[in-house]
C-alpha cells in the first residue's frame, strides 16, 4: 500500500493530515504536488471499448463533467474524510447543495420540520420554492424539543433540518437529543447545516445526523474567492443526491473545486486561528461598558455555553454583540473600523463586520426584525485570521466611535 492511501481513509480523525492529503492521487499523472486541475467539460477515450467500459460502470473514469470530474472528485473525497463520511458531493454553492439535497429527499405531500433561525435563503427554498411543489414545512425553535416532537407528522415528515451553531446568535443545538427524537420517528432524516462549526469544531455525523451540509464558500474555501457547497453522509444517500445532481447540473466546476482543494489544505490551521481570535474579541467586547450583550458560545454568559463546551472542539469565528447605542451607533462603529471590512460573508482570512439589520434582514419591517432579536444595535463580526491584538484594538476603536455608554 502506498503511504498516500493511509490518509484517504474516511475514518481518519487526524484532520490536519487528511486536509492536506486525503482524496488526492499519489502519484498523479503529471507528478504535480498540488492536485491537477482538470479544466474540461468532456474527456476522450482511446478506443470505443474504453467508452463502453465507462458506460457500463466497469470503469469509473470521467467522461462528462456534469457526471463527474477528477478535480471535483478529489475535493469530494477530501471533504468526506474531514466530515467522517462515506462520501460527499461538491456543488456550485451552499444553496445548490441544500436545495438539491432537499429535492432528493422530498416528494409532493411530504413535510419538513426546520429550525426557525436558519439561513434565510434555506427558509425561502422550504417555504417558497418547495411549497410550490407540494412540500409543506413547519418552523420550530431548535431548543424546544416538545415543539419539534409536536410538529412531526407521522408518515408525512421526512426531514428534520437544523443549522448549528446558528446565525448570528451562535445557538448550539442538542444534537444527541435531536438524533434520539429522530430515531423515534422512522423515516425522518436529520440534516444539519454545520457551516458555522466546520468539521474541525463539530462532526454532526458522529452525533447521529444523516447528512451534513456546509457552505464551502465560508471556512472550507477560506479565502473569499470561491462559491461552493458540500453535502456528506452515507454512501446510499449520497448516491441518490448525486443522481439528481447529474440531472439538474448544480455542480461545482473544476476551477472552483481546485480553489476548494487549495483552501482545505490550510483549513484546520486557519480554523483554530478563527476560534482563538474570535474568543479574544468576544472577551474584549464583554469587558466593555459600551457593550450590552455578546453572543459567543465560548463565553460563560452564552445560554448554550455548557452544551457547546461539551459538544464542540472550538466555538467558531462569528461573534455577535449588541452595543448600548442606536442605529447611528452601528453606523459609526462600522465606519470607524480599519481592519474589519463591511461585507456580508464570513469564514475567510479577512475580518468582516455586518449589521444583520442591514444585510440579511433589510427587506423586513422593523417589528419583524425585533421579533427575531435583530435590533438596530446588533453587530455581527466575522473574525478573520489576522493578529488577535490588532483585531481587539480595531473593535475598541469602533466602540470609541459610538461614544460613551
Ligand atoms: C452562506 C451560508 C449558506 C449558503 O451558502 P452559499 O455558498 O452562499 O450558497 C448556507 N448556510 C449557512 C449557514 C451559510 O452561512
């Protein structure tokens, strides 16, 4: 056995080694150290018999990239190893991964129970698009197990979908309880969007989830240069989702997959830094009189701190806080920052600031925002991998601009 194959084992838990080596052929045909970029929509055969072998499934070689591409496949194998899954599929975005997965799992007349504080486009897919095709859904608070139990309809409910930690409040779901609840209802699949956790901080498949979804646009890609998404899980389920992907075509292209592969090499190292920097920023915020409340699961003041400490290996890179000012204070805070850039995403090297009232909730009336806890004084920080002291100093400069408490 070639040593390279030792780290392609999906059960390998040494994430740093798997992130660098898993999924990559060694040696590859060009003997490049980085994985080769197969920038091709289609592939040729030397003889018709070779084509027939592929058509009959006796040879797994690529022949058309909507059905599979070697660079995409390398990224998928690496991601499967990181998630501790049999297999994974890469998509053109996190939303492509989510919507294709839901379409593969659900048919007209069936029902989804989902955590109410999920990513808004995910909610829109469930309540808007899938509703047009006869799939119904019920939003529930993730920490209310009785409400979830009551929302599950015998035979109709096929999916329990949650996001953990949640955006922007870092609420951490009780995965063991949700997995036990799911087990009592045969035919229900537990699907977890773990974008905020990443495989470094949480591996939901180890806690009873059936499928895990990530927006690889965030920490896994890690450089704010590529949109991608992934779903990981057991071979049979992944195969079914892959068949639908081959029909619909929401695939990641080879170039996007190559950027994901490159990002993944440094992902565990970067993620530890995000975890450490965010904790430092959260602590500095909590100690400041101009801050009313900090939502970071690594702080003892967070409602889910005990659960998060038991379940997670790190608390992630997103810190939300409410200051003592009004919306004008939020404006002054954001405009005063020198390192944090005003932007909508998270998970890249660069720190970003984002008032949820403006970015994700701008089209909702003020009352709806308040009901969801999205106040004018709420700020979300996506803490990057710069120097922690520099980031803390930047945040304190922003608080200075708000004015005294
Ligand atoms: C960004 C994000 C998504 C969507 O991913 P895209 O790659 O932007 O399509 C889904 N879930 C969460 C939690 C996200 O942060």
